[in-house]
C-alpha cells in the first residue's frame, strides 16, 4: 500500500470517526458528529477537486458521520449509541448498493485507490469481467452491512444490552476483516476462471 493510499485512509475514514468518538467521550456527541461530518465532507470535496474523482475512503467516512449526525439531530436521544450502529450499517449498505449505478462502484474506487490501477493487469481491466467483479463485490458488501443492521436490530429488541454490545463487537471488525480478505482472494479466482478457463481445466486434470 502506497503512502498516498494510507493518507487517504487516515484522513478520509479514520480521522472523522476519531473526532466523533472524541465528542461522545467528552459528553457532546452532537458536536462531535457535526465536526466529524464537516471534516469528512471537506476531505471528500478537497480530494475531488484535487484528483477530479471521488475519494472512496472519505466518502465512507462522510457517509458514516452524516448518518450519526442525522440520528442524533432527529432523536436527541442519549441512548442513540445503541441504535447508531444499526442506522450506520443500513446507510453503508445503501451506499455500496447505490454505487453500483455509477461508472465505478465504491468498492472499485477503494481497491484502485489503495492498490493503484496498475495493480490490475490490462487484460483484466479491458475485459467485461472487470466491472462485473466489482458489481458482485458491491452486492456482497452491501448485503453484509444490511445483514449486520438486521442482526443487531433483532438482538437489541430481544436480548439484554450486554448481549447486544457483545454482538456489536463480534459483527464489527471481524466481519469487515473477513470481507476485506474475501475481496482480495475472490477477484483472483473470478478473473482466472473466466479469462483462462482452458488453462484452469488443463491444470485441474
């Protein structure tokens, strides 16, 4: 991963979340969410004018913080932290699925901006299977976020707060890590099987 990619991740996705959680810790979650949303949107706009393309990481950070801000502003509920993961997961599911209508889905932007377009062979990028792979992964990521939101909602309604908080931990980074790992492994298999079917069949014999 290049230094530019790491900068994108830190500025676009990590910093706004840290700003939001800092606001929560000092007792002003609405202010924290507002500042985080302003930061996320600001980085997105800055990256767009600098690179003339949407920055995937800041788009995710901005969407997350805007979802938190909207929830806090509408409910004014001190217990919003229980519902916020459900809303933010559903919002992210919508973002991934809606991005499928764009020329470059969000998951494609994330991959190209972290690894660089040159990381993908020209034969793959020029094939019809390049975009179809990102559409498949968009469905996977969007569906996973919706399932997380639905699962958390079920646990919140039917179980104790302690069980709900434990479920949040289980469905948080472990699920994201699994999605990232799958997103690295699956493209190689998918493109190899479709661009080199004869070679794979011979190797399997």
